[in-house]
C-alpha cells in the first residue's frame, strides 16, 4: 500500500466539502496549536509506512523566487531517520502567480533531486539547520539550471 501524507495549511479544513477528505487522507495541519505536533504526526505517519510531502516554504512565492525554508521537514527527517527527496517545480509562478484569479499559459518542469540523508545531521537541535541549508542550496542550483533549459514539448 502506498500512503502519502501532505502537510498543509489549516484553511482547507475550514471548507465543509474538503474537511472529510482531508481527515480521511490523514493530512497534517501545519498550523497546529501544540508545539511539535506536526513533527510528531509526521514521524508517526512514516513509522506506519507513509511518506510525507512538505512544502518547505510553507506558502506560495509572491516573487517567483525560492523563499525561506521552515525547519519542520528537516526535523522530521532526522527524527525518523529518513532522507529528504527534494522536488523542484519550475514554472508555476507563470501559470498562476499568487493572488491571480485565472491560469495563464505556462510550461511546468519538475525535477527530482538525489536524496539528502540525515547521516551528518543527526543532532536534532542543530542538524536540521545544516540539512535545511544543504537541501536549499541543491534546489537553488537545480532551479537555476532549469531556467536555462528550453521548454520540453509534448
């Protein structure tokens, strides 16, 4: 069985139509009131055979550039002893910039990067910061390369 759990903002849970689906899929609410709740739920999901999907910035970009990463995904990786598999998605800002009401034509490119293991970042209090910096540097480099590539036609 394949089980992917997403960590998302609270607002979809407030939409009556979405709420039962979010709970059934066991999505993790990013804006939990209890400190450490997202990390605990995520580590538990991984321990039960799931995979976690995080947006490391926690929100859509308002500039089209990579923003500040949150620590949660990296704390989860260290606590659960699993790698981070960075996924770079380029072109979505052109498709629908933050605040836009309609989609615009755009080419979207997706690249999976090599896994980043928490081996050298086992100390949770500081290791997650090092891992976060490593992943962000890899993603920045990959996104720069993606910008140089011509669009792929189908």
